[in-house]
C-alpha cells in the first residue's frame, strides 16, 4: 500500500446520521461517570442516544427517523 | 486491515471471532471441527459461501466482493442482538450467546468501515466500479433472503 499523508486517516470520524468512529486506544466516560476503555482498532461511539450497549453503537440509529434537514 | 485485525481479536487469540464461535459450539455440545455439519447445511448456506468465493477469487469481481461484504456487515448488528436474546431464552450456554453479543458491537464498527473506508474508497478511486459494488450488495441480500425463506418455511412446517 502506498504511504499516505497522516491527515488521510483521521482519528475521529463523525458518520452522517451514525456513530463517531474512534481510531486507537481511548477511555470514554459515560453520562454516569463510568469509564469504558476501547478494545478494538476502531470503535464506534453512539451519537443517537438510543443504543442498548452505550457508550458503543449497536446500529439502532438506522431504525430512527433522520433529523430534519438531512 | 483494521476490520480484519478486529476479526482476529486485535491480536488476542481468545477474542478471535472464529475461536469464539468454536467455543460456543463446543459449549452447546456441538461439533466445532471445520466442516463438521457440511452435509447437513441447507443448500442456501452453501450458495452464500460459493457466491462469496466467486467474488473473492476473481479480480474483475472485486467491487462486488466489497459490496457483498458491506451488505453483510450492515445487516448484522441488529439480527445479532436478536439471535443473542433468542439463544439466552433457549438456555444456550453463555459462550454461544457471547459470539453474537460481540457482533452487535463489532459489526456496528465493521459496517462503517466496510461502507466508508472500503466501498467508498474503491468508488472514489475507480468510479466505474460503482455498479459492481451494488451488484455484490444485492447479490448478498438475495442469497440471504433465500436462506431466510428456507429457514422460515422449515420452522413453520
């Protein structure tokens, strides 16, 4: 694979109407102050608030109505 | 590469996905040897595997291969949650349930990676492959649908 400039692989990716992808190791504090360490090369953090496995995404956003204007 | 590494347990052999499934089978009293139930598998399952191999083994079908994969990942999280719940209800051992709960979380990530970083990048670099990505995705949904119909028919018989 060709060497790519570092900015071609951002550490944080906000997916439209989807989760926030985090590359690498991070510790996330949830709404209750509990800390969760990432365990994967890339982790998906829930942004819609409806996930059953928060702070991680479980794909539930796909069953929700899109925000107006999107 | 990130997706593949996750399938391999991010370097932890205990988290290797194929290993989690084998552990689940063994805990359920089933044979975890490779191909153990090949002769009992419905033909629709073999068809899925053959289509996947056909795409994967032919360079001209590489875009279809990525589309097939993305469609699989994008339709995996929610069903995995339902399967995990069903297995729990039927008192399957935690190892078998764990394989599916792992995929609720893992495939939510894989879906984004497969669609964005794999299919998205390919279409950006080779726009003429656009239709082939969709061909692969629809081929996946078609064979999965055939399998679903087969199972629902057998269960309701």
